[in-house]
């Protein structure tokens, strides 16, 4: 396992998609991620995620051309008709560091990605320029071009046109409770908070353009990991079969120094797993405060 991984580093994100072949055309053919593994989901792995009915689903694992140990796993799954992104609790988005963000609208033409937020600087956040797209599974992906580090975090500039996931966004019914959970359960650090007019949330819930949301970063030292967002009271539990992967942004994978040192309830006991994501390391999965799935890979401290 590469030196890239340190405690808390994002090692991947799982996306549920209704059409794996079409999604591969988007993530491989359009975003340029390399396909490093394909197959059907092992029953033991699916059970360890708390998703036994996802066993046997077709999947593909993709990696950025930079070689960063961070993978997007596409898993074929039914898409509930009533699922809408940015309206339910759980993983709301994966943020990828990219080059030339203003060139991405043209590159995405003809793909299965819909642009929901064109490249635009954010109020009070001059450190990167994001754009937002949704995929065929209504997953939300941010393509962010990093400009500079923030006062409290180091933001990675892309080493390939599309590079690794460097921040994941969590929608939670109780931001403070989620922050406490990450701090106590996963030994991560609570960092800066920002209050801003968040267009993705305001548009999703039909709120006024001046409605303001508070977000807080969870980090390890200066390594940004999770953006925890307060969601409006209208937000709901995510749709779907509770024994299958959730729709959209389904699960993240984090590197952890020592699984045995964590005070958490694993869905199933840690076991060694093979493949490009795990490389023979022990892995186990937990649920966070908002019910979000978090797979943990032990890297040794």
C-alpha cells in the first residue's frame, strides 16, 4: 500500500449506478479514470458493508491516471424513482481535484453527466473553483480546481486531468453530533466552520438564494477529509432497500492506522481483503451518526 495513505485519508468512494456499462463510459471514457478491476461483488464483502442483497452485483473499480491510491467503485444497483440528490441524509457528494475546471463543461458534452453547477468561485472560499455534476445514478460529483491551501488545510492540486477524491460531503440531521462522532470514533480533528449561501442545498430544497448553511471541516492535522453540512428540516432518510447499497453516493473508504484502537461497532469483524483497494490489508465497515457507510482499511501507524 502506497505512502499516499495516512490516517483519515480518503481511499475511495462507492457509487451506485443503474447501468454499469454506461457509467463506465462516463467515468473511464469521459473523466479519464483507469479501470483497474471488474467483476461481481463478493458476498462476504457485501455482507461486511451491511448490504447482503448487493452480493453478485456487477462492479468496476477505477483509479486516477496520477496513480493516487484512491478509487471510484461503480456498483450496479436499482435506482429508486423518487431518489433526488442533495435531499437526503448520508453521503451527498465526492469532490475530485481536477485540472482546467473551466474546460470541463465542454468535455462533458454527450456524456451521462448533467451539469448542475457550472464552474464558479464560492463566497468566502477563494481556495478552489468548483463545479457540480450528477451522474446516471444521481450521484453528485464536484470537480474542483485547487488554487491554494486554506489557512487550516492543505489542498491537493491535480496531478492528472481528473485526480483523486480529496473531500467527501456528509448531509446530517445534527452537525454537532456528527462532528463529535468523527472525533471520538475515528480519531479525526474538527476544524474550521463556514456559513454561506450554498446554492446546491438552496436549489434542492427550494430555499431562497440568501438562505445560509453552516458547514464544518473534519480533518487530520491539515489533511481535509469530510465536509459536514447542516441540512434543512425537510431532509429525509435516503430511499432504497436497507439491505442494499444506498443510491447515489453510497459509501466512502478511509485509511485508518489501527482498527483495534477504534471504539466503534463494526458491521462485521475486520478481515484481510485482496484487490487494488485493499492490497491484503484488514478492512471493516461502520455506520456514522447520520447512518452513512464508512469502510475502514487498516494501514498501520
